[in-house]
C-alpha cells in the first residue's frame, strides 16, 4: 500500500515559512487594504442617503432611462427603509476595493498572457485552481496571514474574483485580427503603441465583460467574508442563518440582490453608452 503523501504538512510548513519571513510585507498589504476600505466606507457614509439615492437615480436615468432609474430609486429607498443602509455602504466599499485590486492585478496579467504563450500556459492552471477550489479554503491562509476582519475578506474575494478579468483580457487581445496587428507592425508601431492604440480598444468589450464578472464574483463573497469578521450585509445574512431568522435573512439577502442588480446593469448600460456592446 502506498504511504499517504504528507501534503497537509508541506502546505502548513510553507504557510508557516511565509508567515515568518514576510511579516512586514503582509503588514504593509494589510494597512493598504484596510485604509482603502475605510476611505471608501467613509465617503459612502459621509454622503446623506437621500443625496446618494438622488445621484444614483440621475446616473441610472442617464445610462438606462426611466425604467432603470425607477428601479434604482425604489431599490435604494427600500434598503434605507429596512435599515440596512449603513451595512450596504460597508459592503459596497469592500466590493469596490476587491474589484479595484482585481482589475489592477488582472488586466496586466491578462496582457502578459496574451503576449506570451509560456506565461499563458503557466497562469491558466493557476486560474483553474483559483476558480474550482472552494472559496472557504481561501479563508484559512487569509486569516493566518492577516488575522480577522475586512482584510482577509478582501484577499479571499480577490483570489476568487480576479480570474475572469485575466482570462477575458487575454482572450480579447488574442482575438484582435492578425492582419490589423501586422499592419500596425508594418507602419512601425512600438509594442506600447500597438497595445494601447489598437489591441486595447478592440479588446475592450471582452475586458469590460471580465470586469463585470469580477465585480459580481466579489459581491458573491460578502457572506463568506463575513465569517471571518468582514462587516456589511453579509454579516446580517450570516447572523440570520446562525439564529434561524428567516425574515431577517430575506431582508438582508434582498439588499444584496438590489446592490448586485444595480452594479450589473450599470456596467451593461455603460458598455452600451460607449458603443462597445455590439462586439460582446
């Protein structure tokens, strides 16, 4: 009989080694992420709810006309009426921070994958691993490195949410017609000019679709992140589950649904406003 491979021991030794040798780096990352979340949360809380609702309604009308504007106003007023406004703003800050980090990391990695087959072959299995590994597993090393609170929640959300941005950035750039790339080379374009003036504009529908998926995946992590101390609506859902309060869980879940629909539709209407939806 083949002896059991001590994979768990290897992983724990690796995690312990990282924790011992990279403490300063983890503290810097933790401070940066916590500062970003707190700054966004402060801004969202500073704006009076009615003013925030009015601003979102005007933006929704500009992007999608009256039906979307009416839904935006009604949905946000409902969240305020149910008493989940402050927690919704906390959740929005967490989601926006996770999405921003995912975009900053994902787009350059996607470009690198598009420009190098070796990098793509190395990164693709990692993305498969990140998307198929149960999200709860990410919480263990996140808590080990960053403790309890919002920071490990953001880290776990980024790991779970970043793959679509990388994949679709890579796909969008690779789908740019070869004859256009050859024409750019023939006219003496530098790699930077070719990327920003040709490949990025043509790949933008795919890139924006990846960003949209990333935002939705980050939002789907709010309940899981609440298990390790991240505040927001997810904490209300988790509390309702542990205390078997169906009504409270429905109210909190409805608030997440409204927020998800608003973010998703705004991204879609933004694509239409920019005139890139025809290629999606």
